[in-house]
C-alpha cells in the first residue's frame, strides 16, 4: 500500500508543480481566478486531512510537503495580485497558475489518507487547528519519533545521539517538546531528562551526573527496561570537554535503547551524532503568509476585507518569518477588525520593535492588548504580556513598554493631553 501511495502522490505532485510553473507566465482570462479558487479549495482538502492524521510513511509525508508548498504558492500569488491591484488601481494583467493537476486522482489519495488513525478531532476552522499544533513540521516530527522508537535487536552498543540544528526561532525546541509529548514516546521511555545551558557549568555538571547515576541505579533495580531519553537543549555553543564528560557518564550507566537529542544553532554538533543530523530551516514566505493570514482572519473571509488583507500582507512582510511574532500580532489583529488599529500595529512594527522573551512561569499581569485598547492605563516603564503559547514549550512573550504624556506647545486652542505608548 505504501509503495502504491508514494507513486500516486509523486506523480500528482510532479505534475501539479510543473503545470503551475509553466502556466504562471501565460496570459489568462477572468475565469482563471475563480477556477484557481476552486482548485485550491479542493487541494486544501488533502492537506487538512493529512494534518489531522498520524502518517508514518516518510515517502508520503515528503510528497505531502511538496503538495502543501505548491498550495501555499497558489494562495500567496492569488492574494499578492489582489493586493497589488488594490494598491495601484491597475487591472490584473498577470497569470495565476492552474493547480488542477494537483487534484488528479484525489479520491485515491483520500482513500489512502483515511487509513491512517486520527490525531485529534478536527476543529471546524483551520485557525483553531494551527493555534494548537506545530505548523509545517509533520514530517520532521515523524523522523524524530522514528529515531526514538527504533531499537536494535540486541540493544544499542552505544548511546545513540540525534543532533537537531537550525537558526534561532526556527522551532527546534518546539519540535522536541511536541515529540516528547507524543504518547508513543512517553510510553517508550521510563524517564525524559532535559538539560539546559546552566547545567553545563563545571559544578552543576559534576553534581548532575553524580546524581543521575545514583537515581538511575535505583531505577534499574526496580525496572530492568528503564530506558531513558536525554534532551540537551543549548542556546550557546557546546563545550566539547563538558560534552565528553556528560556523554561518557551517561554511556556508562544508561540502559540499552536509551536515546539522546542535542539541540543547538551551531552545525558543530552534527559531529556528535551517531545518526544523520536533522536540520530545520525557515519556511518559505508563501507558507508563512498562509499561516499568518489564517491565524489573523480566523473564521472571517479575507475577501470581505480587502484593505485589511493588504495591511495583513504588509505586516507579514515586516515581521519577517518569525512564527512567534506572527502568533502575537495575529491574535492582536483578530481581536480588532478596525483599519485604523491595523495601521497603528503596522506603524509599531516599522518602528523597530524589540521583543523580549520570558521563559519563567511568572508573567506580567498587564496584557498588551489591554494597554492598546485603553482598558488599563499604567505609567512609566512596565512589561506587558503580548502572547502566551498554547503549545509546548508554553513560552510567554513580553514587551517592555513606556507610557509618557504628550506636551502641547504654542497652540492657540487648548488640546487635551493624551497618553503615548512606546513599545521597545
């Protein structure tokens, strides 16, 4: 079944992308836009269905990634030409590709997808799903889970290590947190250990490894198959000497089939792996726009608000691919469908916003939206909670704000004093 499925999806994807590229520069008629809407809607059925299912076939996941990318490009080009026409007042004179080949053999593909178990009950709106899942990382998550669940026949002779590398804010820690939350992983390992930067000082490392050996010895006495998962998540470069101490200590005392994941921005950690490293990259802008638009408009049709759709595209360009900032501002915009407010948000973004991330459980009691809407009126410098993630690792994102008073000078008429909010 998996071989036939891979062949079907491979042919489907190849023809869709080639057809899309070949047609994008050709003249079109007015009917193309309506036809593209219908094709994209039908193509999204496959993508949405796949997101809600536990697909373990890596060939199928790869093909679905290609289909998803083609769909994102189609939506982006459709929205981009609409915004250009709205902004410049020019008629649409550029072609929109036809993705009709994407839905060839749609019934067969859906039949294959339906055989995989559901992850959760599908919500009525896609923005509810995107707010509570990891966008665009289904294939990578399955690769990590497959590494963790794989066991050698006679037990691993060495502690297996998977390095995960990628730039900042690309979602490395989020990916690992989702994987560790998966019930298959939690059932497979007796314990999951997390190490951060502060655990790699000389004193902390010595104390940690000694304590680990003692605790693990007790665990082995009670449970012979007490396999462990050790996650080393570091923001700074990994000290090679500290790593050698840690790895040797764990290798001596962990049971067979235990695994280790090392997360870092530097590709230097790839040499530490016993398997090929997993590299995460930023998503394409087309995929990012799809994510941001879906979260921002929620259950509202963007076609009903063309001016807001234009502003949303400008805001998406300004936040430059950050999923964190996309979630923050999408939540803010969705709460207030007012064009003046959206212009204000765009002005804030263009004024070089400095974002502060809080990983502590203690978060500010003041909400940034309440400050902007005028529900609360603090003065001076203060911290305001912009957004709190509803998915692992549940980080809170905080802005440092300052409210001062505008002084009136040389005015013949008296003007009321207004508060000015500055976001740093």
